[in-house]
C-alpha cells in the first residue's frame, strides 16, 4: 500500500518520531482496524509497537480515524524540535490537548514523540496542569514531568540530556499554545 503523506501512513510507518501521531494520541483519536475477521476499534496510542512496528496483524489495515469532538473550550497544539526549518525528523515532539472549565484546565493529555520507542502519553504531566490556570508553578511541574517521562537515546540528532531538556521546554510551549487556543485564539 503506498499513499502520499497520509495520517495513517504516518502512524503505520511505526516511526517513534512521526509528527502526526502525538497530536492524534493527545486528541484521544481512535482508528478502525479492518481485516479478514472484521473490524475493531483501537486507540491510536495502542497501534505503535516499537520502531517500525505496529500491532496490526497480517491482512489488517486501518479503514477510519475517529476524532472525538474537541468541545467549545478545547484547544490543542503540537510542537517539534528539528535542527533545520523543514524536511527533517523530530528530535523531540510534544502534543498537548486540553479543555477549560472557566479559567481552569478541566482535562489535559500530554504526549511526547521521539523520546522513546513509541510515542508516550504522560499522565503526570497532565496532572500537573489540571485544575490550574496554567500559572508559572503549573508550567514548571508540567515541564519537569515531561522531562522525567522521556526515555530517549543519544544519536547523531541529539543526546539523552538534550532531548530530556527539550521535552520539558516543548511541553511548556505547547501547553501555552493549546491554552490560548482553548480560550479562543485563532477561532
Ligand atoms: C523526504 C521525507 C521527509 C519526511 N518528513 C517527515 C516529517 O517531517 N515528519 C514525519 O512525521 N514524517 C516524515 N517523513 C516520513 C513519511 O513521509 C511519513 O511517515 C508519511 O506520513 C507516510 O505517509 P504515507 O501516506 O506516505 O505512507 P506510506 O509510505 O504509503 O505508508 C507507510 C506505511 O504505512 C502503511 N500503511 C499506509 N496506509 C495504511 C493503512 N490504511 N492501513 C495500514 N497500513 C497502512 C504502509 O503499508 C507502509 O508500511 C518523511 C519522509 C520523507 C521521504
């Protein structure tokens, strides 16, 4: 099967650094897996099985992507760090999806890419900002939780130390953008 830069191709490629996957996981996206024995729904987070691998069995393909409604007071953002401005693979990626209840964050999902064999959901980072107004203390806790969850490798694109620090930096920045969007920026 050969497509052209589709979301599902990006997911099934099995790259830990795929740009589309963290945002889909943060948004709570679900895919329909269709194969010889029928169809089943699987959370996007459960599709990657490691570098270059997915949980899809022989004969199965993804036939649909379902995104839950974001809601009126919801916002999300994905940021990645790359050494160049384009045509490059994420050294670290981070997606944040959140909803507001008044001034406070009601729900949040924080997802890191390129810092582990698969994208990782970081509940501790979400916990750091839920119930807050995304004040400085909450952002500090969020960044610390994101860095603590990162399990990167050192390669020619970045060291463990660099990737760990950037995970926190991107979580902080993505959360601010998602928060602004939830408040109506750009709508
Ligand atoms: C020059 C270049 C730059 C790139 N830059 C980036 C980048 O910046 N960010 C990034 O994330 N990636 C990047 N990539 C990687 C790649 O292009 C992406 O992963 C792309 O999104 C793959 O999507 P596609 O639809 O072209 O998939 P394909 O290449 O068609 O497929 C990828 C894999 O997914 C499988 N597949 C596709 N559709 C389905 C389906 N419906 N069900 C089951 N399996 C399926 C295919 O069989 C194949 O194994 C880059 C690649 C190149 C060559």
